[in-house]
């Protein structure tokens, strides 16, 4: 299984039963939109797909604990990608 499929499966575990609009259909739409924007703007496809798939994985934690799901998502994504062997780059 490639990294995108592993990431999609990982992200899906965070969105099962998600009561707001942050479900997997939203994630799929964001991923498709990233692909469309890339046609005009360019960018690394792998980075864009990973960002789209992982951008809302912290939303349940926000519902449960308060706080900012974007920050939670960044932390969760960083841990997942590190375990997957993806190197951090300075952007």
C-alpha cells in the first residue's frame, strides 16, 4: 500500500461518525480541489495530497477538548508522517 492510501485510511479513522461537516466526503473534496488548483498554480502533488488528507484529523479532539483543530491536526499529521518515514522539510 502506498503512502497516500495509508494516509487516506489513517485519516478515515478520525472522521468516522464525525458530526459536523468534517467527514471523509469533505476530505475527498478538498483533495480533489487541491489537484485542480495544482493544474494552474503548480506544487508538489504528494505534499498537496498529504495536506488535504490530514488537514482535519484533529477535529474530534477539538469537539472533545476545545482548542484549535488545526493545531491538533498538525501535531497528529507530524507524528503520523514521521512514523511513515516522511522527512521534515523547511518551508
